[in-house]
């Protein structure tokens, strides 16, 4: 993780050095301000998808707003540095079939007390994720033409509220080990889980994207955000694989000045 972030920082330093060397002192440096409004679509997922996940049955990206104020400081006619401060949400609801996925669930059966069981589950898994965040991003901007520009950079998010809940059903759980005591979990009486308190309150990664300027004021943008941090604290992760935030933001940009 530290190595990857160091590489990103070195790339940004190299980029900054290059655009300074390319700068033409006769060209006037300018700063532009933008208001960005859009939606986030994607998921919090392991990369690559592990073999424990056998089939994705359904995916609901939710309505995740993205609201931000950004600036671009043009160092030359082609190159600039962009920043954005944004608020919004990221989330999804997904149902999949899993086999021997390690998890921790709350089992409730008629006539018995609820109990927490940890082990390896086979059956149907439903996960509901919601993240509310404040994000600062810094990017290098390159104008391909007067209409098109692309960017690449890094972002850091402080997450104010988290939700990671769901249930497992229509299967069974082997307690402790893959060969442990079998606990049947019926479709009409799912076992639930809530890992919200185990989630990290910080996310960081890289961002790449582009924008098309419709006119002097309005543009449309698409950004891809790839988180490099696990969404769970390492020593509190309730599942055995790393989960990352992979989301695309798309929307409309309005030039304020």
C-alpha cells in the first residue's frame, strides 16, 4: 500500500516538473472555477472477484449524488493542475451465490436465543453498502483540444457515515472450519450481519477521467475512482479478502468564472 502511494506521488512530482519545463512565460496563467453535479456508480468489492463468489444474481447501484466545487490552474495552454472538494455518497446492493465464504452472522431460530456464528457459508448472500464522504482530489489536467481534456491524479476521502449490512439464506454455514458443525439457514429465515462498525473511516486512491466542454460554461465529465485502501480495518475485517471502492462519477460541470 505504501509503495503504491509513493509511486503515485513520484508520478505527480515528475508531472509537475515537466509542465514547469514546458511552460511558456509569454502565456498568461489562468484559474477557472467549476461547480460539479453528478452521480456515482460502482461498488465496494474484492479485486479480483474471489472464487468463493460463484454467481452475481442482481446488482443495484443506488442513487449516489456527487456535488463538488473544483478549480483548474492552467500553467500553459495545454497543462494545468486541478483540485476538487466534493461531498456525496457511494453505495450498492448486490445479491450473489457464494461457496465457503468466511463470514460472521446472527442466527435466529424459533424457540431459541439469537447467537453469533462465524464460519464458512454456502448459499445466497445479500450485501447492502452505503458510504457518505468528504473528498479532496488533486489531478494533472491536459487539454487535448479546446473541447476535450483528460486528467489523472489522487484523492483522499474522510467517510462520515458507513453502512455494511445484509443477510445470508438458502444454504448452510460450517462453524469454525470448512468441515465444522453444519448450521442450516433457510430461505424464509435468513441470518443477518452488520459490519458497519468494522469499516474504515478513510479512503484513498487514484482518479482518471475526462471532460467534454459543450460550450464556454457547460461541460460533461466522467471520472473513475479506484480506492487502494481496504474498506475494513485490517485487524477487524469480518471477511477473508480485501474490499476496495471502485466507482465512476459522471455528470455536468458548470464554469463559475
